[in-house]
C-alpha cells in the first residue's frame, strides 16, 4: 500500500525509522560483541537500555530487537549455505568481521498494536517516535484494497523508497480448489513479445470441439515494445551517467533502476493477469516453460541482457503461478527444449523450420505460423500430454 502522508506525518515517519534503525545498530553491536544470538537472550540484555536510550515503546523496542536477531539468523544461514563463499574467503571474512548494520531508513515491522487500519476512511493510525500519527491516508488498486480488507494478517513493514512511503502488508488467502483443465494455454516467453499464448486441447475434446487447428486461433501476443523502449532509454542514460561517476549521478542511476524495475513488474502483473483471466474464461490450465533452462534458450550476445531477461521471465512465471493458484487454474511446467524448432502441426523438428526470428515454416509439411505462436502451441501440447501422464498416475494410485 502506498501511504500519502502530509509533510508533518512524513517527517514523523522518517524520524521513527531513523530512531528504530539507530537503536537496531546499537543492539547489533552488542549482539556482535557479546555473541548473543537468540532473540530471547538478546531481549533480556538490551530491552531496558533500548527503551530508555531511544525512547521506543514496548512493542517497537521488541520489534527492533527481533529485527536484529532475525538479521543474524539470516546471516548465519547464508554463511552456512556458502552465500559468502568458503571459510576464509575475503567476502566471508568481511561479512563475519563486523556487526550487521542497518540503513537509516531500513524497513521496520509494525504489528496490530502499533498500526491500525480504517478501511472505510482509507487511513491508518501508526506509532511514531513522536506519538501516534492518526489519519495517514493510503491508496492501492481496487483489488489490493479489497484483499487488504478481507485477508490482512499479522505484521506490516513500513518502508521508504525514493521519497515515497509504503506499507508492505501480509495477506493470507486460502486457495480455491483446482478445476480440471479442458486443455492448456501454452505460454512462450520472449523479448520482442514478452509472452505469446496459444491453446491446445486433448485429442478427445478436440474431436468434438470446433476445429482448433486453424492457424493462430485463440493465440495472443503481449508486446515487449514499451518495456524494451524503457530499458533502452535507461541503458543510454546509464552510459552517460557512468562517465560522470559523481555521487548525485549514482543516486539518479539507482532511482532510475528502481523505476525501471517497477515498470517491468507492473507490465508483468498486467500480462499475468490477462493470461490467467483468459485461462479461467476458457477453462484451460496454463503450461509454462520450465525456466531452469531459460539461459540456454535465450542466446544473446550480451550476457547482462540474458541475466535481465531471465530475471524478468522468472518474475512473470511467478506472477502467473500465484495468480493462477488464486483463481483455481492448474499450472504445469514443461520441458522447453526445441519448442521453437518443432512444427506444432506435424511434429517435425529442424532448425531450418525457423528461417527468421519471427517466422516458422515447416520444411516437412509446409505449415507456417508466427514463430512465437508455434512455440506457444508446442508448449500447450506438452502441457496436455504431461497433465495426462501425471493424472494417469493419480488414477492408478
Ligand atoms: Zn510440419
């Protein structure tokens, strides 16, 4: 939820984050120096001190201590998992050699005692270091507001980004039962087209349905032109600013990077929603490429683009998966090997089937189609087959 505080409220929120994070850094130094790791032990040692020295209420003090304890738990897990490299590696030694530090405006959790929601007025009342801030307005999409009202549970994180204020609220929604899919909508991920969808129905259903084999029937393409233009502009700006390397240039770059990420996430949300709605409307499940092998498939010259797009594909796949689960739509992940070279009409697989980036033309049967639609139909067909196999196993069990 985005908060819309008045200037006075914003100042109080900022002072609050600065106070709790100063406290967190103090607690962190004590935890580090005295090697106290368990949250309970840490609370016993520092609770009184934190309340007195930083003017924190009981709940904010406890949350601050817990935030520090949780950060050390996460650090220990990362050290164990080798995230910082092997023992005695420079990165690992650096991570182990000093207390964890918190940014002045690092996010802070608030529970129901420190934060209350008035959904009708669309305002919150929140604890701040200068007393309770009342009637702080918040906003969100109609869907977000409805879900917040119905399903919010537990703590919310207060955070500040680029001068804006947000509350990350947690919602818990029980999944509706999965509907048995009447065929699958295949989703092909790409760059010129972020996503292309095409349906396929099981052979038995296809015989009774209207002929679904017509070229491109039921296919949809979601263009990446706008997103690619934003990325291109960002790359240009980065090239110009990196030459400067000043502090303000760095800040501007960081802000632009976040803006680009928000735009990409927003685009992915919109596409995911349309795909899930279409699957729901037509009674299809959704077949996605198994993204483990996406790096092999997106063969671009520039490695950073591969990283960028593979990250974006994972995000879109994730959005589709959770939105589908929420709508009772089945999702299946299929092997994406050769989906772009295989003919979706006759099954003939040949790299010459793909004379250009955009066109598919089968050298065996002559079937021609937009390359992404052909790939999406292959993914859908694999979804139908994989679902039948996993279901046969269900029936046998
Ligand atoms: Zn063919």
